[in-house]
C-alpha cells in the first residue's frame, strides 16, 4: 500500500529511512531504472508498506513533512 509519492527516488529513500528508524519496512517503487536515471520519473517515486503498517507509517511521515 502506498503511503507517499515523492518527486525523486532520493526523496522517497529519505522517507524510507524515517520509517526504518521506527521499525517499519518499506519498498521504493519508481520508474527510473533502479535509480540509474533518477531524472526520468514518470509519476514520481512511491513508498510502499504492508497494509498492516499503512496507518502508522502515514502518521509518522505526516509528522516528518516540512511545513
């Protein structure tokens, strides 16, 4: 389940690190050849978690979002 969409893989990986620090595993999904072409995203990079972790992950990411 997607808990965030980011403009670049690097942004998604920062959010992924935040979740990892809280014990939530996630996967970055993007159309950028595994990071080889970070400028070639169609639709951004998505951060995916299990359905069981989705609510907690979304809450964590919401508190980490810049104002």
